[in-house]
């Protein structure tokens, strides 16, 4: 919150922080509309705050207001210098019909320090899905393999990578390889997504 105190308009820091805290609480409760309203008021009080722009961007994203979410998230990225929300930016661009711009954002997230494995995985998933939508299956699979995974370790982000890999292999007509990916998931969590059904379809 020190960042917010330094960027708020004179005498408005406490009010901005209260608004932002309420926005975060509302977002966590699933009230994206309420969160957007509070974060927007916080933005009026502290327009140069990266934290405020991030929460406002996430609120708009949850509301599927992708153009506004993109503007806020790009500002967050520029002000903070961080690539940890590149997956949100990439998904907004994909939703707005600019899927080709998702790949550089995933590349940046992969190379950046301080970005969690979950955020790297999500950026890669969005970019790979955008490539697959264009029929570029080999490029999509190559990008997914940039996130290193081990078959004996499977957190939520790894399961997601395997699932999207299996889905894209299936779309590319590589059914045996797709089934292998889905079976990897089943060994760790047979109830994940619809993997049991996918394996049955591919067998």
C-alpha cells in the first residue's frame, strides 16, 4: 500500500486505500461489478497507482469488458514494469480479435523474473490456444512445451498445461498422443475436467 500512498492525489491516500481494499474484497466475493465501481473511484483518487489499475483491470476482465480491461492492464504493466498479468492482457487481445499479439506476451512472461509458474502457464495457455485457433498446431504445442513439467509432479497449473496440450493434439488429429496427455492427468486426478470422458472418446 506504500505505492498507493505515494501515487494518490494530495490528501486522498486514505480514501483511495479504503476504496481499493473494498474493491479487492468484492472481487474475492465474486462481485466484479461492485469491485469495478470501487476500483474506478480509487482510480480517480490515485490514477498512477499500479495496484489500483490492476484491480480495476481484473474487475473489467471478470465482467468480460475486454477493451476496458485491456487498457487498465496495459497501464498496470507499463507503470509496474511487471509481466505477471500478461495472461490477462493476452486473453483480452484474443477476445478482441488480435490473437497474434498473445505470443509475444507469453514469451515475455516466460523470460521475466518474479512471475509465478501459474502466471507463466496461463500466458502460455492463452497464446497456444490463440495459435491453435489459427490452425498453427505445431507452434502451439512447441510453446506449451516451454513450460517444463515432470510426470510425477502435477500442481493445478501443470494439469492445465497437460489438458490444453491434449486438447490441441486431439484437434490436430494426433489422437494417441492426446490420449497419453489425458492419461497423465488421470494418474494424478481422475476427476479433473472431463479427462475420463476424453480418454474414452480417444480409445
